[in-house]
C-alpha cells in the first residue's frame, strides 16, 4: 500500500472556506484504479493534511498523469488562503494491522 499526504498551512480565518472547497469538489478518485481511501485531517484551525491510500506507487503515479487528475486539480488556489505552499509526503506501508 502507498500513502500520499499533502500538508497545508492556512492563513487565520480560512478554515471554513478550505473545508468547503474539499466538500464541494469533484475529486474523481473513486473511479481511479487502485484508489482505496481518502480523508481530510484537521490538526487545528490552520493545519490540515489530505490523506489518500493507493494500492501501489505505480497506480498513484498513473493517477497523477491522468485527465481526471488535471480536472480535479484545475480549480486553482484561492488568493490568500495559504500561509505556505502544500508539502507532499509519500509513504510505503511496511506494517499494517487491522
């Protein structure tokens, strides 16, 4: 399994707008081969992480080259939302317990 996370640091007062954009988006993920699960995680009012599980790095990489990926990420970034750019982290799962 392959985990892909993006860490976001928002400017103060932007959490409701940020969460709303995620709730209203068309992610196209469910139709992607190898996609397993998505979660949006909240630490506090300015720190979030998107979390996606994929069957493998290869299927995630295929997603990033797809037309669906371009559509899902084509909305652009709202002016003034982020205090810093997103930080991508990709992880190979080595131990999993249910």
